[in-house]
C-alpha cells in the first residue's frame, strides 16, 4: 500500500490507479459489539504535481457486522467512503506528510475507516430498540 512517488516520477507516470485489500486492526471498529467483517477493499487514484505534492482520491469499502446497537439483533452494513487527500513534503496540520520518496497509505486508510464509521449499527432503519420491541410483543 505504497505509492513510490520518486520512482513514478522517474518513469513519468504522474498519475495512476491503485487497488488492494487491507486487513484492518482488531480495534479498527469503534461500535460496541461490532466488527469489520473480512478485509477492507481500498481503491483510488493518485496524481503527482509539479511541486511534488500528491493528490490521492481514496475509497474504502468494507462490511460492518455485529449486533444492532439498539435491539441487539444481528445487523450488518456495507460502508463505502471516499476521501480526497493531499500529501505534501512539508509538515502541516491539514495535509498528510510524506518524505518525497514514497507515500505509505496506511495512516490515511486507517483514518478513512474511522471517519466512515457510523456511531451505531442498526438492524434496520428506524429500529426502535429492545424495550419498544418487547412492549409491542406483550400487547
Ligand atoms: Zn435493531
């Protein structure tokens, strides 16, 4: 999951695509009782600019599965999220830093996985939760 900027510059391949599978860390999912099922598919494109900054459009796709945050029934959701990033050689707060030689996409991919997660995983839109479901059964 690296973009070898210096090498690509030498080859005059100033833009291109990438596509790989990424195995997320165990704690990549922040939603209680849920996990990321399988690998995260990462795809995107890069463009190397004249000043050596590199624009990267990155899409992560993965499946969340676990228990509904409201009613604890089984739940799953497919997530697809695209971020538009820039990697620069001088460190600043807004952009990603790289050393001018190659870009390691790991941090950006981990960030995209975190940013793209919903706060809760629901079994269906508008799940009303376990209490309401139980009350309805009793009526
Ligand atoms: Zn539910």
